[in-house]
């Protein structure tokens, strides 16, 4: 396979913003909508996904020459599932309350399409160093998105952030926000904002470029 | 165009104009709603007007903020945001905190219209979408109704709750006729239903004035008469059948027609030209479906009032109805030649 020129910094930073798995690629929607009803849940979920993605990217990238093409997907799933089990039991041992709240969604990290997508599209084709950098960037972007959604929903839905009350007594909770419709609404509005920023940024860069040409 | 002008006129086509424009249609609807608004203010006092003003302000603020500067004069001037805010306000409880009404107006225009691309492109009725959001978000405040006929200048403390703060109700809440029917199997006096002297949303209680406004709109040709007629027909047939089956348990057809938001919804919201079918046959299907759903939700559903969800559901079906009721195009040729 012909290697393209890789730049470690670029591979790391693209996942945070330019190719953010949630806001740009719209992957991993299941945990995104299901467990972001409080910032704490969102962070636990984001960190667990972070661990699984980075560890399995490292593993698969180092094993890429021994994995036969025909059975690669099932092997990826087995490797990912191993790390998910690790994460599952770690959370159960350290944060039993959060584990109870997240419930079935921790085992479901196995089928998070963002993780499988990174293995198939990146980790299995490029050297270990870049695969890990890419995984850290992507998982960081995912964590950032989870945190953004979880914070908005928790602030409006219960008036707290990480269980710290923000509005004092007598806050009227916005019930919709902690229910599923709130997840869809918030995600939609954040996507809208993201696309708007990207568009404005593109227009700005275009303008700068034409001005520079004019000089 | 009648003209006694002897001069030769050179004008670009079209030469005949109907005179009905978006702003004029919107103005007609607002005029038709005014009597009901005045009646609501009479029964519920100044607080009703304040809730209306807050909801209109929310709608206009979002419309203004999300319209490009060069289009602002048209977007605000065509009264559509004003009408959306007014319709939303009329479906709200009179003692709702003003900040909630403002949020509702913002949601109605923001999520109901702007996000779809502005006037004429939305799938759901914006006012009802705003109300659905409010009902889901603040379920307690949205179902705490106050009784009509208190002092005109009484401003309950719940109305003036600070933003993000829970309202504190100082008066005992009154039940709406629909709530009484659903939870206590009690009917209401028909005359009070007709003139609007009952608990309920501030603009939907007076059946008589809403019908008068509807007749005005029909005379001005601003609404498709088939939709309200079909909704009423379906609701009357369905509720009569239930009433005949068990008159102690189910409300009669007259009660169905004049209670809750039925008339406001059927005449002013279901007939929104943007979100209702274009073809006459489609209008009949739309209306019959909505009428059936209202009775279904009211009688067998969990909510006392079903008009909002009935219309929103039929709104969702509108593109499909339009697709299947297109008139046949003649003169295009066909299989048999």
C-alpha cells in the first residue's frame, strides 16, 4: 500500500474539529443521544469510549500485518469487545452509581460505529504512532461533543452542572431536555451551530485569500 | 381592473390582480382573532394580554434575529410572526409565567419556521409546535388553569416569575371543561362554553366569537372551508356514536365541538395554508383525519385535550396526502392511443 505523507499533529487535531466524529461525521449517535442527560454520565461514557478507541487502535495498528483481510471485521470486533469488557468492569468497580445509570450502553460501545470506522479507515492502514494520535484526536472530539451535549441538557434539564446547582432554589426544570426529544433538539442545534461556524470560517478564509491575491 | 382612464396604459403582465397578498391574508386572520382576544381579556383580565404580548415578543425577536438585514422589513412586515405569536399565546394558560410564554414564542418561530427555511417551507404549524414544546417542557405550568372572572388588574405572582424560576401559584387552580369531563365525568354548562366563561387557554374559550371570526375569514376567502367542516363532521359523527353507546361515560357532540381548543384549532390552525393539503380532496382527508384523532385522543388518550396533537399528526401526513390526491392531468396523452 502506498503510504501518504502523514503529519502527526494534523492526524491528532483533525478529530477535534475538522473531522469531529459527532459534529461532522455524525457517528456514534446512540450513546450521544442516550446517555447525555447529565454531564457526569456523558463524561464517564466519553472516557470509556476514549479508552476503548485508543487501546484498540493501538492493538489493531500493531497487528495489521497479521490480520487476514477476509476476517478483519470480526477480529476488530473481538479486540474492541475485549477492551469494552475491561472498561465495563473497571467502571463497575470504581463508579457503581454511574455504571447503574449507564446500564446497557457501556457494553454497546462495542457497536459504536465511530470505533469500528477508525479501525477500518485508519488504524489498519497506518503505522502505530499515527494510529494512536488519530485515535486520541477522534476520541477527544467525541468526549468534547459528549460534554457539550451533556452540559447543555443538564443545565436546562435540572439546573445543575456536575450536580452543582447553578440557579439557586426554585429553578423550573425543562423536562423535555432530559428526555429523548431534548437530546435530538440539542444535537440538532449544536450541529446547526457547527455547520454555521464552518461555513463562516470558509467564507472568511476565502476572503483573506482573495485579498492577499489582490495585493 | 376597472378604469375610466382614457390614456393608453402600458403595463407588464399580469394586468389583473387579485389583491390578496401574504400580509393582507395575515392581517385578516389577526382581525378575525381580535374579538376572541378581547373576550379572553374580559374574562381573564390584564394578565391574558401580557401573556399574549410576551409570546408575540418572543416570536418577533427570533424572526428579526434570524432574518438577513436586507429582508427584515418584509419578514417582520408580513405579520406572519405576529400571527404565530398571537395564535400561540391564545393557546396558553392565562397565568403562565411571562418568560415561559416568551420561550414558547421563540421556539415556535425558531424551531417551527426559521429552521425549515422561513415562511412557507415549514412542515408543522409553528404555533402548535411552540405549544407542544412548552407542554413537554413545563408540564405543570402548562396545565395549571385559572378561573375566569377575577379582578381585571389582578396580576398573579406566577405570571411575573423571574426567568428560569418556578412559578408560585397563589390562587386555587380551576379545571377546564375538558379536564372536568375526563377526570371527574362532569359536563359543563353549554352557554358558558359558547361565550367563553370557563377555565382554559386565554383565547380558545369563546366558541361563538371564534366561529364569527371563521365566517369572516371564509367571506374574505382566506381559509379553505372544507378543513374546519370536515374536522367538525368527523368529530361530531365519532363522538355521537360514542355518546349513543354510553351517554354517561362519553361527552356529547356539542361538548366536543365547543370545549377546549377545538374551534381555535379547526378554524385557525388546521387551515394554515402552508401546512394543510392543497387539493380539495386532500383537504377533506386532512380534516376528517384530524377530527377523528381529536376525539380519539380526548376520549381514549392520556391527555384531556387532543387538538394540538391531532393537527400536528395530520401536518406530518400532509405531504403524503398531497401526493396521492393530485388531480389527473388531462391532455397529456396516455397508454390508450
